[in-house]
C-alpha cells in the first residue's frame, strides 16, 4: 500500500494551498463588469435622453393622437399572420429536409439567406411589379412579404432546434408505436421543438413590429410608418411613441418567453431562451 508522508499530507490539506488554488476561480473578472457597465450606459443614456425630451405630456398625447390605435393594431395583426404562415411553411419543410433530404440542407441554407443579402427595397419593388392589383391593395400582401423577410431567422432557429434532437430516432419510435405522420409531428416532433419555435416567434414578432422600409414603399401605415410620418408634425409625441413601441415589443417578447418556459417546465424541459436549445427528447402520450 502506498503511504502518505507528513509533508505530502500537509501539502494536501494545507489551507494556504487551497486558497491559492481557489483564488483564480473565486476572483471576479473586473473586465466583465466594465463591459457590462459600458453596454448599460450605451443603451440607457439614449433612452434617458428620449424620455427627457418627450416628457410626460408626450406620453399622454400619444394615446389620443389620430392613427395611433389603428396603426398599432395593424402591426399586431401583421405579426400574427406572418408568424402563422411562417410556421406552416418552415416547420414541415425543415423537418422533411432533416428526415428525407439531408443533402439539401446546405442548399436550403443558401436560399434562406437571400432575403438578408437582397435589400428590402429590391424585394418590395419586385413583388409590386408581379402581383395583381387586387392583392397589392390588400394589407395582407405586406404579411406575405414579411414571411420572406423573416425566413432566414425562422429557418435558422428551427434548424438549430432540430439539430439538438434525434429526429430520425423519434420518428421511427413513433412509427413503431403506430403513430401516423400528423400524429408524429404534433405529439413527438413539435414538443421537442418548443424552444426553437419560441425563438423563431420572438424573432418574427420583433422583425414585424419594427419594419419600416417595406411598409412605407407598400403605402401601408403600420406603427413604425406612423411614427416617422407623425415626426414631421410633433417630434415629442413621435419620440414618446417610439419608446412606447419599444416597450410593447419588449412586453410581447417577455410574454412569449415566459409562457413557453412554463409549458416547457411542465413537460420536463428547461428554461426557454433565445440562445440555447435544450436537447430534450420526449414522446407524447
């Protein structure tokens, strides 16, 4: 048997050595706090200046200004329709490519990146040239255009969720239990993609509520367009409306995240965030 000498024993249990070993881990990184402080000042100072410029009177007048309610309601409806169409298109497509055509993933990644490469001005002008007059006069054309604009973000969020799970094994297990394609999609794949769907939802809602270029060229008065147009008449109310839009967007995103997190915890999942996809694999009963 190996023996432990007094010197070795003293070295192993010496409090000085343990403190020396723990100091690098316990010592807080000052540079991290410096970066957080700089980032906080970078975001807080403009908001504080905007609040000082708008004043309390600006926030009171926002809700009574003509066009405020209709433009905000239009942006919310467009966000809802864009999310529905995007999910109906992207979820089956992404799942099918992962299961049946994995070789097309790179091609699909290249195609879905095009809306980021092509400027929104070019997209909207091209769409207006080929669409019939009846559809161009409808506000829902803007939702279809937002589907194209949100496609890169939605696809990458869903693709990250599918990469975190073994879709093929789950599908084969569900099929061996007698589940059809729709039942497998609804009760097996979608519960494991909850985090990815939530991330895609947050990105789509944030994009639609803040988009200006396509709506202005399409002559639709969404909330961002209303803010810019009203800025020419009253700058204080326009700044107050911009802060209100930021607050509404933040509330929507927080509600989506909190609801998805609660549902994920009920089914044994983890917390839902924008930057992590929990590798959870479950088969619904």
